[in-house]
């Protein structure tokens, strides 16, 4: 009876450990997409062009800060670090385009809604997936809410 109990317990623990390992990953890209979708909704509901520009700038800045903190606090593989860097560069490029920096023409006030849709589509179509642990994902969500 005792060997059967040990065997059943061992099998149960093995499946529990496997389930925990699989459950403790999340896709950072989806987190950023969700955050930026909320930003686009806020931009579209705002009438003032200056406020729209501020909302977009704040969102881009938050995402860049979060990526920087993830890189400094998480133990990422070289591939994950490269993907995050690529993601940061894409976000920085959108921010520069919005503000007319780094060789871009500034987005006109009347085009801010279209630009937010364009930036959202660009993020949605990004062909990259960065998978991180749940602890880091919670850190990301907290940072996005606090910044």
C-alpha cells in the first residue's frame, strides 16, 4: 500500500510541477498590445489635439521605461533581449515620428487619430513574441499602471 501511495504522490507532484512551469509564462507583446489599445481608445475619445499628443507620448514613454526595467531586472536570454531591444526601437521610432524628431515630420494635429491607429496596427502586426515569467509580467503590469 505504501509504495502505491508514494507512486501516486510522485506522479501527482510531477504533473503539478509541469503545470506550474507552463502556467508561469506570459507574452509581453500581448501586454503591450493591450496597453496600447487602451491608449488608442483614450486618444480617439479626446477632442483636444494637445491632449492626444500628450497621451500618446506618455504611452510610448511608459512602454520604453518598462522595457528598460525588464532588461535590467529580468534574467533574459540573448534572443529575448534582442527582441525587447527591437521592440523598444520600434516604439522609439513611433515616438520620434509623432514628435517630428530624428528626421521625421511631426504628425499634424488633425492626423493624430489616424497615427494612433497606424501605431496600433504596427504593434499588432509585429512578428515577435517575447515570453517571460509571471513574476516579470506582474512587474510589467504594475509599472504600466504606476508610470
